[in-house]
């Protein structure tokens, strides 16, 4: 049957869904429960917080009771949000949950209610189909995962202790700085749960091309095998390297000890070899020190500490004394930071930056 969709979520962006699509919703017919399966669902309630969905354009749109939305199945393991899994079975009229604003849906198991409220319930109307085939975001991708990576393009990476630790804020400041120096930058978000917001922020400040795991057909890197994540990372970097950027800015969603595969990626020899600058973000000195120690143990030491821990001199002083690294507050950039960027690039790459 045909159905009118009010809001199309960004996780489905590569499928170019229309506002009128065909759905499979025959009574008694089970729907696929695989990651990436695209569904039409009805919003069952109004919420006062965490009540928006990100559209393919990147615009945030408020959703309300009765809206019909297009979502994709996936998992989430958010420290400050929802924990959710793929349903074990799924039928038309089943009630599941919207797990993030990018449009990932599943069964919510736990929620940080203080931060995001109760999970939004949605009623499954059916699986969206084309030519009789149930759609999955993996049917339309921008790059293919790889077992070997050819790229030698310099990488700048941002890691953190958790979500909301300042990674995106510092990433866009670095992008702005290097873009103004004349560098051609690509960008990637290689772990986390589907959303375009962080990549669009990088684009606002100079990144000319960007991808995420969504562009390989993955709604979330939560709980997927390490080797799968590594293959996606290799494919993403090689894809972005085809037109020879000067560097690739990489943000890792979630924290080092989360369940999104950050640790697995940081341990990859081909990643460690290409990293020119590693920025770690934390909210407090203990987190910053722990992050730096764990990254060093993994073979990819941190060059700069940023995030809320650097918001005043107390955190900065403790981190400097304990770690002996540069501390950098993205809201108050210093000339010391610029000097580090220039010296690192002049020493470790063939780039010749003008003064």
C-alpha cells in the first residue's frame, strides 16, 4: 500500500526517499529485523525534550503525535541517552522506540531520563519497499569497506571520554584554523550512531567532502564486530583520499571505553601510522588523565587535551602537570595552539604552509 511520510530521517539519506512510498504491511507478515531496515512508523506521543528528528538536509524538525516518519533499525549504547537493540521479531503495528534524532529505531532497554526523557514510542506501519524489495540503507552506499587501506593522507583525530566531551567543538576549530592556512580538508565520523549534525558543522568551517559509517550502510557502530568497524574505517579513508586532500579530520563518536568500537580503531597500525595530530577531550582532570594513559597504552598518544576540563586554569594546570601536554580550549584559542599546528605539519608532512 502507499503511505504519506511526513518526516524522513537523515539515516536514510542515501536512499532519497520520497514523501509517498510503498510499504509492506500485510497482516501476519513478519518484517526484517536486520540493521538498516527502513520502516514507516507513526509517532504515538508528544515529548517536551529530545523531540526532534534530523532530516537529510541536516535541518532539525520537531515531531509530534500522529506524524508518520521514516526510520531505520539499529542499536544504541549512549551513556547520556538511550540504550537500545534490534527487535528479535517485528510485525506491523508493533511498538518500538526512536533511539536518536538521526532516525535510528529499536527496542529501548535503558534511558537517561534526566537528559532525554522517556524514549519516544512509535508504531510500525510497515517496511518501506521498492519494486517489491524491502529497503535497507545498505542498498545505497558511498563507499565499500576494505580489508586493506592504501591511503597515506595525514589524519587528525579527536577522541573523548564520552559523548558531549567537546570533540565536535574542537574539531571544527581545528578545521577552521587549517582551512584558513590554505589546507584542503576532508572529514569523517567513524564511530557512533547515525546523525549528520557533526559532519555538517565541519563543512560549515571548510571541510569539502565528508562521510560517516552511514555511507557504508551502518546505522550505528554499537556492538558490531571490531573487524567490521575496521573495514569501514579503511574504506572511508581510502574513499576520502581519492582526490588527495591535505588532511582528513576524524571524529570518533562516543568515548574510548564505550561500546562503539573506538578502541579497536585506535589500535589499527595503519591509523596510528597516518595520525599527525591527536586531540583528546574530557570533562574533568581524572577523565583527561585516564584518556591520555589509555591512548598511550594503545600506541596512539595524545598531543593536546581539550574539552570542558580546559574551561579554567584549575583543570588546565592539573592536566599540564600530570601529562605535560598542551591544553587547548576551543572557545579561547591561543597562539600556542597555532604554533603547535604549524610545527607539527611542517615537521611531519610535506606541506609547506605560508607564515
